[in-house]
C-alpha cells in the first residue's frame, strides 16, 4: 500500500519475535515542549502536485484543544536513556533485522527484496544502535533522530516519558506553525531565495550520494518552534490510516481500527521526482511493527 520512498512494511518479509518487557512509566514534566494554542485550522491540501489517493483532501475545518509537542524528534541520546532505565528491547532487535537504504548497508544484507524498490534492503542486525547494520553505530549521531523504531517502540517510549504520540491532526496543526494552507512549514516556496530549508534528497534518486539523517535542530524552526517537520525522518502519529473525512471535526483521532498507522513529514529519501511527501498536507502509513532507517517520532502531551 505504500510508496517506495515511505518505507516497506514488515509484511514484505515477516518473521516471529518475542514480546518486549513491560516498562515502568517515568512521568516527565512538559519542560522543553512547545505549547500549541489549539483552535480551528484548515487541515489537508489540494496542491496541484498532491496525491488525492492518499487522502490529502479535501481541505476541511478541524478544531483542537491546546496541547504540548516536542520541538524535535526523539534523539538517539534520549532513546538510549529510555532503554537504559527501562530495559526496553525494540522490535528490530527482537526480530533480528530492519530495513536499510541499500546505499548505506554495512553488511548482513538479506536475500529478500522489496518489489519496485530495489534501494531497500532487509539487513540483519540493523537496529537503532546500529542503523546501517553490523559495524555501524550512533556514536557520533547522539543528536540525530532515533530510527529503526516501530510504532510500538515509539508508543512505549512515549508512555515511559509520561507523554503520547500526537494525533495526525495535532501533528499537522503543529507542523503548520500558524501558517494557513501553506505548502511547507515556512511558506509556499521549497527553497526561498535558493536556501535549503529541509533535509530531502539532493540529486538524482537513488544514485546520488546521500548523507542520511541530520541533527534534529538542523535548519530554522517553524512559527511554533518545531524543527524538521519536513524531511529528515518520517514521524509516527497515533492514528490508524484512513482516507475519508468529515467536513469539520473536533479533536479527531482517526479510525477506530486499521492495519497501518499514519506517518507524516517525509524523510531524507524524498524527492520531487517521485515522492514529494515533505509537503505539510502529505501523508502515508506503515504497519505498527515496521521499522526503517528513515522513520522516527516526536511526542505530544495534554496541557
């Protein structure tokens, strides 16, 4: 169901695994989080190069209560603290492999391929600690977003931190930064005055060299103080995937059930030649147990 840039799901090469440990909740204060004032905003888009099949439109009125959200994605350093204090083991670690952009694979490449997306490889030993597989590490990437985390892993971290994942509506309102119907968190132009504003693919995909993830505070924040809501890594939200909407809604939380969870924001693998989902209205999804080298998350909380 997913586009090639957004990442394959584990059902492409599923395998058994054991459940992770039950973790204790560490109630955190909202210090460092950004307050989003709530109110009514126009959600969705009708961009001429948008993807109606993804349920980007119609543009609709949504009303939200005020909430808090992290200004950045959760970093490797923050996730390491969670793992140290809770003993949590991610799904990629329990299963034994995760999806890596083939250009980055350091070893352990599995024979299985992803139909239509040969640039993805299942890599044995690829985890949040070893993002490219055996021999790699996050030693010099402590302030980069944690990756190879499933929706289930992200939810476990959020619960431990006394927070939660944002709803899709909360994510979009926060990502817009107070701008109404803008294509990007900073306005209408992708690169105003020729200046790059987000970490997306540069050059011909998938052959040009890629730097992968960047620090979570790369580029300027949007009007609410959120960094990198376009590009860098996809971000998990709380909602199940769906493509039908009401003309207006108050604090929507998505469908009651489903097979995949919504991810937003695009990643360093997005390029306008085949996947321009770094627009604010763009959306896609992946299964809750899937993990890739370009998907992370940020947390939200009620006031």
